[in-house]
C-alpha cells in the first residue's frame, strides 16, 4: 500500500503542529505561576507586620527601637514576656477575654440555632423583615449601639462585669450568627422534617435529634467566628469595662504611647493574643471551608 505525496505532506504538517503545540508553554501554567507569585507576595505583605513585631519583642529595648533598625548582632531575649506576666495583670485580662468569648459564643448559639431554624422553615413577610432588621442592626455604627448598652449596664448595676460584656457581644454578633446558621438550615431538605414528625418528633425534638447533628460543621463554623469576634473585640470592651473585667485588646491599647518597655509589653501581649487565633484557624480550617461553602449556596 502506497501513500500519495499529498497524504504524506498532510501527516507531516499535522505531526509538526502537534509537536509545536507540545513545546509551547500552556497558558494555564502561566496563569497558575503568576497567581502563585501574587499570592506569595500578598502573604509576605500580610505577615511582615507580625514578623516585625516578633523581632521587636525579642530584642533588648535599646536595640528594638534603634534607628536605623538593627536586624542582626544582638542576643534574643524574652524579657518583654517575663515583664508582661510579672509586672502587669495580663493573666487576669486573658482570663476575662477567654471567659467573655466562651460565654458569648455559647449564648449566641443557644439563641441563634432555634431562631435560624424557625426563619429557614417558616418563610414569611415577618421573617424577611426580621432578617432585614438584623442586617440593619449589624450595619449600625458601633458607638450607636454601645453607648445605650453603657447606660443600661450602669442602671442595672452590672457595669464592668464579664456578664455585661458577654451579653453586649451576643447582641452585636447575633445577626451574623442567625444569618449564617439560617443558610445552613436552608441546605437541609424539608423532607427530613416531615419524616421526623411522622415518626412522632416534636419540633424541638426534631431540632435536637435530627437537625443539630446534621448541622455540626455549620454550628462549628458559626461558633468559631463568634468566638473570634468576641476574643478580639476592642470598642465594646473599652466602653463596658473599667478594671475588673478589662480584656487583652483594651490592655494593649493602654500600653501604647507609654514608655518603651511598656510598648514592648504591648507587642508581647499582641503576640500572645494572636497565637490562639492562629491555632484555632489551623485546626478548624477544614470545617471553616466546608461550612462556609455549604452555607453560602442558599440564602
């Protein structure tokens, strides 16, 4: 069997085209490379303040604030951390911060789970109005919300207590909690509700035995966000606390603008406040990504 010259030339051209295409860099690889480079630069810019703070608090005081900055030739020290624990009430402030964050998270979930379930299963004009009002309340300037809370806490005699601060944070973060949990509930088919009620479950029993187990990632996601919001809250804690229930963010702000050793202590406190957040984010990143992707589908 013989091949014509035209067929041979056609095959040669096709083979050459294929080889030429295989030698050319794929546009997709270029896009991935550029994207990776940009993300690397972005991560460097975001982490550089934290790295600089870490270097500053581990230097001797005279070296930490030298101009121009000294990057080598010094002996690292943990004196700022030791002074923070021995000369201030940082341990008490850290306990207050953790207690307020835990209390506000538990209360926000206890209130938010049944509220979100009701709003997802009984849509109406009232439900839509409540959701819109929740968004408006969340969007209000913080001072417009915190100052009335200050007057109320004074009138009730609970000013400068962990309970007052936790209740205020529940009120501030509750709209976010309800909206997030409502989206998770909307992902669960209503046929499960009907099947559970046919088996004899009440609404509360169905919520406790069926919905909450299915909502594990969603509840964990909402709880982590509310905890982090409360753990890092500054303005509300500044207004509603004085000395007994002062939190770490308020303590850090009081150290700024003082002496250089106090400024180093503020940096050490910032690092100690950041470490739990980073640890929680790394441990729960799988649940956060899964929870947010599931809860963002329906509204």
